[in-house]
C-alpha cells in the first residue's frame, strides 16, 4: 500500500502554502511560527557557513523577526517563502561583510578558521587533498565582489535556483546568471583548474 503523496514545497500538513500562512498570520500572528518551524534550520545552517555559529543564532532570529514585521508586504503570488527569507537573511549577513571577508582571508592565509569546519561537507570531500583546497577557495571567495559572492553561495549553499535567487535579491534572472558565471570563472581561476577539485566545484556552484 502506497504512502501519502509528498507535500508541495512550502506547504504544511494541512495543505496551506507559505503565502496562505502569511495571509492568515495578519489576523492570527501565532500562525507565522509555522514558517519558522519550516525554514529556521536551513537559514541557520546557511548563516553559520558564512559567518560561523557564534552569530548564526542572532541572524536567524532577526531574519524571522524582520519577516514578521514586514509580512504584510509579502507577495502572495509566491507560494514558497524560502527565497524571501533568504533575501532577508542575506541583507543581515551583508551588515557583517567585513567579518565574513576577514574570516575568509584568515582561512586562506592560515588554513584554519572557526567557520571552516562547517564547509567540509559542501565544498570539500573528507580527504587530505580536498581539505587542502579550502585555503585557495576561501581566498577566491574573499576576493569576489559582495554581490557575486552572495549569488554564488545562495546557489551553492542554500540550493536556490536562478529564479529563486532573483526573487531573494530582487534582481533580474539575467543578472543572477551573469554574476554566477563571473564568480565561477574567478573561483576556477583562483583554484588553478585543479582536476581534483574544480570539477566538483563546477557541479556544485
């Protein structure tokens, strides 16, 4: 006997999508907690990868507080609120740009940084050769313009599609593509086209 059909992205057990949850929360504010339950772990993981665990709790909380305050402006034509939430988180991360770049440069220079531990599962296989590539990768990410780095990591670490990134950042899809392609080229060049790593990077990002 087959099980129940899978829920659509952004839908809860009652079949309400995110847009419906946001709309209902205008009259029943406690309903908004459903979005936190659905997406807070992903947002926290993404922030931790970029800035480290020490600040991820605060930014995750601020992301949902901000979303709650501006929820009346949510475009209900989008049934999935995930890109919207990543866009808010990205704006908050942007306020810590110097912290992110400083951490990336430290990793590139020394091969050790508190943020690095959270990268291994996404960018690097658990082998010595791949771990050694973290330094050059960190240097390449640090050198990217903030907008290019943000697009690249939303695709690679948040697993958003081009249209979702465009929605998150409120930019055209064409701009997403151009920023992503530019970032990919720079990262590959910085890594020296290492066949042990860049091939996987091309697939991931």
